[in-house]
């Protein structure tokens, strides 16, 4: 592993922002720290960058302890949310700055600046100042500046959140392509689950200073381990079950078979709206529950239907032609056993 985070702790007064975090990051991997505001993801990134010193734990790079090594000696590139370009310097001069600080020669600087601006498709904008560039172009300059000194790790602190939706969508594809081209180990902080799912090899989901789960987008979506992850990644129905006399969990009195149930039973399950099936016409009679339609939302390519099952709500997606169901009507659905995910109640 390239980077090893070992039992890291960071406190700010009475608040513990990072709580005993341990994580390994491989060379050339693209990792996203994902979570809501205040979950500790930016603090963790700043510890990696050397901008914060942890109160406990250690950070290893290729086995060497970097925990107290200053940021300027780590050779990690950093891109901030606010671009942080020098307003009195052209795009080219912004890229030059880090190279001059590292004592590169004039000829090597000129060649590297041309390479970097070409890499981010800004060759024709080299002489412009930041105020003459769009937000997306400014962030491309910031990326070029961070990559110019050939850093060993690229750190991205919510680099797209200040951009409008269309520019953000285009730029995240470009950043992912850059990573594939350069093969540089990249760590990005974001609160946008779609952004993380598109860009990352692995996603580190954080909540209240701890890591809830680490995995690929597919793993987190289809096999969430906790209620927090299930509800944070995509849409998820979280249903609380009662224990029946036969040992089977029950939803509104109906026994449910859960394929991945633990030996000691299951009290909380998640099911994606797209996995809830209409029961009509199916021969399989297990896991059928009946509810009352409380909300119908037509979205063109699908219809969202919210059922009231006992005292809980169940969202399902209907696709294909046909009239939408009516509010107040009764509807029976099937919850496939292999699509019910036992969840820890965190």
C-alpha cells in the first residue's frame, strides 16, 4: 500500500472531528472521502496533506512516517474548492509558481507549463488572468498547477462544488480521465454521492468522524452495512421488523424471508425502490405485503409510488406504459428475499 492511515484522531476543543480512523490506500488508486458536512472528511484530507497534525495515530507513506512532516516537504499536490489562484498572475504564471519554488530550470519550466496547460485543454488561455476565465477554466488551472511539480499524491478538496451543474458534470469526467492517463494516486473529498460513484475506485463513507463503510460504488449501493450508508447512497427504504413466534421477522404482521439474515435474526432491512415488485401475476407467494397508496409522482420514464404499510412508508418505482395507480387504493407488492439487506442501526 502507498498510504497507511493508522488510528488517526483529531480534536478541535471538545469536538473530535476524526475518531480512530484506519485506512490503506493503494498506488494509482482514486479514493473519495464521502459524507455530509461535519463528518470529518475534510479534516482527514488535511491530515494527509500535512495541513493538520493529528492528536493521535500515524500516517505512513511507503512505510515512512509522515505524521509530523510539514506539508511543503510531502510533495503532495492540493486543489481547493475556491481555486486559490493568484489573481495578479496569468494562467501560465500560476502553473509556473510551484515549479519556481522547487527550483526547476527555466527550460524545464517552459516545457512543463505547456504540457500541463495542454493536459487540461487550456493552451490558448495561458496569457489570461483568473478574472478572465470561467469557473471551470480556473479550476483546470488549479489542477494543472497542482500536477506540474509531479506530486506523488493528488488531493482534491471538493474541487467541483463551486461550479454550476453542467460544468461540474463535464469536469468530473475530465478529472477521471486525467487520473486514468497519469495514474497518480488521488484522494478527493466530496459530499456529492453521484460524483463519488462516478469517479472513485473506492468510496470511504464517513459519519460523525468515523468510517462507516469502504467499498466500490457497486458494493456500497447493493450491500450497505449500516442504515446510514443505505440512506446516504441512493434511495433506500429502511424498514423496522418485528420478531414473530416462528422466529421469522415480520413487517406489518407478514413473515419475511431475508436471504442474508444473520443467525440471531434481523430487525432492520433495506430495500431499493426499484427492487420492490408488483405482486399481481406472480406465482411466488412469499414476502407479499399490502399497503395503501399515499402518494403518486409521475416522472416521465417512471412513476414513484409511496405505500403505507402499517405505520411505515415504502417507496417503489413503476416503469413502462399503463395508467398510474390511484391514491387511496390498495396495492400488494413483493419484497424479493435476495434484495432485502440486513442493516446495522447506525
